[in-house]
């Protein structure tokens, strides 16, 4: 399963936009307020449509599809006292089992919910998952990792044992923006305990740890520590560190990788050691560079592609290091700034300029440069008390004593000792 395109009308800040996506990786870039996160939110509503009829199989906690929220309806301010709502329309195309699945969901300004009359094909796909759950059909993975992924927990703070459940548990809270760290750790704890006590087949356990090693090569080994009630990893220096002691960047990657791997294994256990590698699906990631060191930003895209080759990723970023790791067809630029060559053949400075940065130099450098140009411009004019005072102000902007001395000499040569 993958998303081919979406057309968004009157959703959040987007009046009307059509967006197409690469089959494996699309990174959305653009200035703040251009709608990067809004596109992911709209896509999650389309993905949630597939899960509508599986709700009865899910239970209650954390099993939300994805409704349209009140603050997501685009509003027009006619005047401070007159704010009008708009009609919201979302429509697009999924590709499922090589077939195009067109869908459309609408909500007029007088109605209270999105209609799904023109998206019943997606609803029936999800219903088919529930109806055939006991068969070895491959279930597509769906997940949305928003910027809240390191914030709230929705599953509880203590790691309990995972109860025997359905394959559909792999859709637990998959479109909820909050983190569910305890869910995959509970599975990991239960699986490891069963393997030790009851000699349970470790195939899926190895599929999980192998995936972590692909994305986090610094971890030689992974296990659950009962005393710490946490997942711990053995580093290259031989030290063991719990997940809770890692930096935000590390924890972000461990949680992201573990969540995707856990869902793939839970949804398709019949695929055995290949469960992670062969599971198809869609993963949305807002600000994929969040908390990551530039060195890790340069490799995270290739790591995710290698670890999850059948997953379609759609992410947002502000990082030129992320963009530099992409091909031109993997970029959706909302600033409409197109390039003729692949970003991975361009320098960081060129990528920063492509992303809308006005200069490759720092803002302070730009301010000093402007001050110097103004200073030299004043020198070419007839001096007066006001212009001489301005020269004194401009010369103090620079912190470079050599440069300040040069400007003073230029002034002395032009105006003498004034």
C-alpha cells in the first residue's frame, strides 16, 4: 500500500493544494506556515478511513481512526466580528495490491463530520482486514509520528506484560500523535521472557533486534532489563545503557525504529524473520530531523530505507543535511523552488540556498556586510554632522578590530580628522 497523491481544500491553512508522493520516500520542505504538517494531518485522515470498520475489533483505548478536528477547518476572517467557516474536501489516490483506490471525504460548513460516502472502497479494505484476520494475508502498516513523539505517553508508565491479542493490535494508536513507547517495550519484554522461560521461537525477536542494529549500528546487542524496567542496549565500548538515559536524538530514533518494527511483526508474524523487511505500508514523520545531530541527519533517510524497504515514508524537515541525502524526486518543496540536479550532489550551502536561506553566511555576517556597504556609501558623499555620527555608529557594529581600523583609515583619508 502507498499514497500516490492528495488534493486538499480548505484544510487548516491550505486553501487548495495538490501534492504527489514518491513511492518510497518523500520529504516535504518549505518555510514555516506553508503547510508541511497540514499535509501529513490530511494524509492521516485518509489513512484513518481505512481503519473505520476495524474499530469494533480494536476495543477502546488508543484505537482512534482520524476525525476532522474543529481547528482544522479553514476559517475566513471577513472582519474581527465575522469569521466564516469553509467547506472541507480531501481526495486522493492510494495504491493497494497494484490497484488504484480513489477516495473523497467532504464536510460542509453546516455539517458536523466528514462524510465517507465516496470513500467506501477504503472502508471496505479495512473491513476485509478484520474479516480475514485468521488468514495469513499481509496487512499494511500505517503510522504517524508527529512532533509529539517524545512527549506524552498514552499506554502507561510501567511496563506490563503484553496480553495475547489480535494481529490488529499492530494498528493500536497508529495515528495518535503521542508516543506509545511502553507498547513496543511491553511486547519486547513479554517475548524475551517467553523465550527464556518456555523456549519460545526467537525468529520474530531476532527480526526486531536486527532492525534496531540496522538503524543504530552503535548498539551491538539489545535486551530488556527487569530491574530498570526498560530496554537496554550494549554499545561498542561495552557499556550498557537504558533507553531512558539516552539523548533525545537517540531516543527519538530508537522509538521510531522500534515502533515501526513492532507493528510490522505484530501485523504479519507469518512472515517470520522477513516480517519487517517484507511488510508494506505508509509512515508519516513530522520533523524527521528533530533532536538529531547533523551527522545522523545525513544518514537517517538511507538507514530507514534499508531497514524498511517496503515502507513508503512521507516526512517533513527544515534540515539541509536531510535534503542533501535525497534525490530530486524525493523532495516536495512548498516554496516552489525547483532544482535541476540531485541535492546529494550539492553542497550544504547550495542546499540551504535551495531551501530559501537568503545567504550562505550567518545573519550577523550579513549585518556587518550591510553596515560596511553603508559606511563606504557615506564616505562618497559630502559630510555633515548627521552623516559623521552615523559613521561612528556603523563602525561599532563590527567586532573585528582589524576591520574597524581599516574603516577608520578610509574615513581619515576621505575627511581628514573630522
